[in-house]
């Protein structure tokens, strides 16, 4: 039980990075996943789940007044839950999909709490206005720390409640898999590959336009060719893609300077 | 000149204000958005610049008005405000009111354009690029062979924060140097071109990612790989269409899981029919009673 407490504390501190402090992106799934996984002895699972969550929700952006899904809570809680289920005989892909599916509603709930806090913060600002006009500058500055404490408590409570809830659904997982004779596991296993397709779609939806679709096709064909005919390994292919990408970026930036 | 002594900001004030700018969104709310954050950043500077308590209160209250922009790009405005508040204090009293209006106009005028630029540059370009790079490296199994799982998240944080802190710092310094003219300098950084170039770089990386997702079959059989890639492309096309129609990723997640479960429970049509299903229809005469079976070794 002590590790649940420590994970909740860790997630509470990481939740400050989502919007309140710095936004250094320590709260992103690709960082939170391996961190929680490492804490529970499965950094590989954490990294894989973090990558999947990062990919699927890559297009959920905090633009204007929109608050996106709490991905920090989603990745932290789902990785912790998946690590709890990993000792079983079932494949990792199925366990990861199940853990993620169970945690999404809780992450949505966390977002709702964030919305409530953002509405509640209006009161803090009104108090700050009164303090500014009455010359209580020290109290004015302290409001910042009160709000951070409020967010810290929210992060801890939401993480602790979520971890407790998903812990109780682990029995459900074993019940399903026993009654339905492995078919559920098979389905969850297929779903993992389809979720990667969903992630790729999210990136396409965010970045690719009609004009730039040709670059994607060219990239796929070239990388496929290099992998098939030259038997190139993953790291080399990523390096080539990075170099080509940077060349394109520099070309466009140079073009902009010329026009400017 | 004003009656009060002229106070100018030193490097320590600037560093302190810059560090406080990392708390800009702490009290983010649906009424005034970043207003408290701006006032919190400016508080030590205003306390130094304005000698009288009344002036400080007025200035701080002025900065609690509605302000909403991108938190990183806000540093351009914050730097400019620091400069203008410093200049305002050095003006004669009658001209100070005009300067106040100029400060408000700068905030109102700049928050929209830099928010759009920041959202597009950071949320829609740099962060997806860094995320995509990290995910591609995870799928390539680049740093997992020797258990170095921390390398990929660390790389993600370094690449992202070089751009993040770099632009924040540049914005703050340039804002302070140029004052209300900072809006004219924004164009020279070539953000639009950087967005375009980085989006293309991300698309190239996406190509690698798509090949990696299907690569396991490539090692086994070429035909199977092409078949899998074709199916994958069709599925990706369908999902992209759904996302384009504003169906959320969470809804699609459950749709995918449901579809996969249906596939798992779907009866295998190519398999031969199971005899036990047809057992009642087999005529009783066909079933040979045990006592009629020939006994081995006896004719």
C-alpha cells in the first residue's frame, strides 16, 4: 500500500507541471509512463504505454479555454494498474489495453475536477484584487502558493482515488478472462495493434494537409525501401529521417528569410 | 520630470521576474485567465518602481485585468511591460496616464496574435515533433537493448525544453529591450517558416513510425507485410476521417477495443464444422454398438 501512496505523491507533484508551474512537459505520458513503470519495476511497460498514450492523444491541444484530457493522470494510473496485472500469464499488449480502457473515465473525471478548480480560481483572483487595492502585497503573493497547494491536494486525491478504484477492477479482469475462455485476451491483443493505427491517424489529422501528403507517401516508400533492400536497422532509419526532416525545415526557414 | 527619484531595473530584478514567469498559469481561471499570473510576475518590479503605496496598488490592480495568451509567448509581452512600466515612472505625471493606456493597448493588441502563434508553434508543432521522435525511438527499440529506458524521455525533455526555455528567455530579453516595438521584431524570428519546416520534419518521422508498426512481419514474409500495410493504411484512413469529423480519441479507443473483441469472438468460417454440433442429426444406425466391434486377434 505504501507504493500507492508514493505514486500518488509523485503524480500530485507532476500534476503541477500540466499548467501551473513551468510546463516543462515532465507531465507528458512519454515521461510519466517510464517514471511510474521504473518505480514499480517495469520501465519497459511504462515506456511502451507512455508512447501509446502520447501518440493517441497527440492532437488534444490546450487551445483557448479548452482543457484537454488529463494525460498525466491517465498515463500514471494506467501504467501502475498494468504493472499490477503483469504477473499474470496474459500477454502484455492485452494487459496494457485493459488498463488503459479502465483508466480513461478516471482521467476524464480528473479533467472535470480541473474545470471546477479553474472556475473556483475566480474567487482567488477577486481576493487578489482586494488585496492589491488595500495594499496587502504579501497576501497577494501568498495567493499563488495557496493555489499551488490546492492543485497539489487535487492531484494527490485524484491519483489516490483512481489507483484505489482501478485496483478493485483487477478482479473483473480475471473474471472476464476466466469466463470467456481467452477470447477477451485475444481481442485486447488485436486492439493494441489497432490502437497504434489510431495513434498514426491522430498525427495525420494534426499535421498532414493535402499539400504535404505527398511527403508522407515518399517517406513511407523510402523508409520501406531502405528497410527491405538495405536491411537497415531502426536507429539508422530514424537518423536518416531526422536528417531529411531537418534539411526540409532549414530549407523552409531559409526560404522565409529570403522572402522576408 | 516626476517628483519621485528615477528607478531603473537591474539584472537581478530581471532574473527574478523571469523566474516568476514560470508561475504564470498558477491561478488560471475562466474569468480573467492569466491576469493574476501577470500581476504576480510584475509584483517585485512594481514595488521597486513605484515609491508610494497608492501607485503600487493602482499599477497592480491595472494588471489584474483580463489577459489570455500562450504562456511561453507571454514572455514577449512581460518583457515589454517591464520596460514600459519603468519608462512610465520616469515621465511627468500628466503623461503617465497616456503611458498606462499604451501598456493596456499593448497587452490587448498582442495577446491574440502571439497566442495563435504560440499555440501553433508549441502545441501543434514542437511538442508533437518531440513526442513523435520519442515514440518512433520507442518502436525502433533503440535504447532498450541495455535497459536504458530513461534515454528516450530525457531526449524528449531536452529537445523540447531547449526550444521552450530558449524562446521564453529570448522573448523576455527582446521584450524588455524593444518595449512597445517588440511586436515589430516578432516577424524576424521566422516562426511561421519554422512551423512549416518542423511539420514537414514530423511528417517524415511519421513515415518511419508507420513502417516500424508493421515491421515485424517484414522480417518474416514480404507478401504478408504488404498485406498488413495495406490493411493498416485503410484503417488509418478510416480513423483519420473519424477524427476529422470531431470524434474524440477516447471514443475511438473504445470503438477500436469493441471492434477487436468482435473480431476475436467472430466464428472462424474457414475452419471445418465441429461434428459435436451435428451429433443429434446422425442416424442411430450408423453408430456401431460396442459389442459388435471386431475383436483384435480373432477372425
